[in-house]
C-alpha cells in the first residue's frame, strides 16, 4: 500500500502543481486512496520532495534534484516490485505490464532516472511503452529489469 501511495504521489506531482499537503490528500482521495496528513508528511520526506518556485510566483512539490540520484534506485525498485507484472521487448520498444492503474507511476519513476538511451515513454492504465534508441538498449533494459524484479521477460 505504501509503495502504491508513494507511486501515486509521484504521478500526481508530475501531473499537477500541488502547493499543499491538503491538495495532495485531495488528489489521492480522487484516485480512491485514503490517507492522513501525517502519513503524507512522512511520504514527502521519504520521497525527498521539495517545494520549488513555479513561473506564477507560487510553489509546488517536486522531487529534489540533489536527492534524486540517491533515491531513484530504491524508489524504482519498490515501484517495480509492487506494480510490474511482466515486461518484454520488441526491437527498440520495451513493454511493461503493470497492476491496474500503476503504469503512469512506473513510467514516472523511469522518466526520473533520465536514461540516456531512452527516447520517451507512454503509459496507459496497466501498460507502459518505453521507446529506446536501439534494439540493444531495449534488451539491456530488460536485463536490468530481470535483476531488479527477479522475473524474466515474457
């Protein structure tokens, strides 16, 4: 539950300019997740979220760039273990199958890694497509997924 909630938080702050914990709680409720302010506060700390200035003289939650490198591997691993059911590659494309509703969170975590050989990602409800530069890049990402998940491509 915690990993799913944190994945949703990451997805929400990428989609919306969230200024307060109350706004974050409301967006979680809209997605069918109940939580408390204290829990959200702990999640914000664990995810290394900071408030950054927007172009409209307001602040919004964002993942700290300084902490991203230190925390991405653990977050990605948690999100993947909780959400990814299977993955496979077809030429330069990697397809991830996830639990319902978690493909956007999986893509958000991967996008946050800034993989140099990834051109982009696209997420539906339970399927994510990762477009890699080459077939070899796609195969290497699948090999990393095997290590991370202990699962083989399907």
